[in-house]
C-alpha cells in the first residue's frame, strides 16, 4: 500500500502548520512558485530539492524527508501474528479509509474502531467469525471515519460508543483512566488532538498471546507523515510525541489512511519527528 502522503504533501502540511508563506519555501527550495505548487499537489519534481534548507525552514528532518521522497515505505507487518485483528478498507470519491476490528479469541467479544465509508466489510467479518460487538471506538468525528456510525448502531443497538467528541452524551465520552475489557483484551485511550479537536488514540493489548500491542491512531500520525493540523500543528506534534511515540517500538500503528507501520519505523523515518 502506498504512503498516504508523498514528500510534497509533507512540505505542504508543515508549511501550513507553521504558517510559512509558499513563496518563502519556494525561494529556499530553489523552485519557482509554480514548481512548488506542483510538487505539493503531485509529489513530482524534475530537479533536486535543497532538502536541508527546506527542512530547517519547516521544522522537518531533512534526511527523513528525502528518504520519503525517494520511496521509503514501512515494511509490511506479518498480520498472522495478530490472529484476532482485521483492517477493513472502504473507498470514497477521493480517498480510502480504514476501520479496524479486534476480538477476544475465547469470548468472541469484539470492538470496532471507526466505521469507514460504509460498514458492510465489518459486518462480514463479524458474521464469519461469530463475534459479539461490544464497543465502537471513534478516533475522531470526521465524516470519512464515522459515515457508517448509524448503520452500526442500528445493527447492534446494544453496542457502546466511546469518543472524545464534546457533543456526545456523558455515557459515551472517554475517560482517561478507563480500561475497557473484552475477555483478556484490554483497550485504553490516549488523547491525541490536533488534526481534530476530538482526536484520540486507542491502545490495545492482550491480542493473540505475545503479539505486540496495537495503537489505532485515526489521523494523528501516518506512515511517514501525519494528519493535517493547520491551526494546531504544535499541539498535534506534541500529542503524537507524548502518547504514540512513547509506546514500545514494536507497537503496530493502525492509521486511518495509508499503510500500517510501527512506532520504531516512525521514530526512524517520519520527517515530522
């Protein structure tokens, strides 16, 4: 699976997060404004970029930015390690979005993370595995992540919802000290606002014996990038550093878009950090 963001996207996101004028970036990069605009849009450039100067201006890591530009992608994880885990991808007009499903092998109690554009792939796995959905965890309330919310609630009227959305009823709001148990599987939440005011990451442990934990992060971080946060860039980066990159290196990062990755890969290769 290709990265959600090419290097031009990374430059554009950081430029907007830091409120740096496009003309200043173009001049630092040795590009015309049109060339920079094209690179931000398409990720295609016919000349070598001055990576170090651009990265310093935008508070990015030059070596990692160049690595992304030259084709780095995280190695695909061996998903058979997590026997009771599924990534479920649905497509909209302009993007793909991931939802996730986890369960306890013995009790078959299950949790859904986000909904995708429509939840039929989630329903198919639930039926095939004989699962009992108990909780729907929402990483943030952007439309591509919750389009199937009502259909899931209609299908499973007893399902509990967990979200950081201020508009949600108190009974559905995450508590920072809450541990949700599904048999031997445990889910805790960590606040990761920035891309969205209600952004939250869910850390899951106890899946498939000694398998590493997983972190369902929404759009807080992607492989080689992060969700756009033009009005809250510093907060977004701070929360990722505090609540995602402090997890063990082998923790599987499950983003809303793009390929799966892990904490160690992002510490080594993500230009934002």
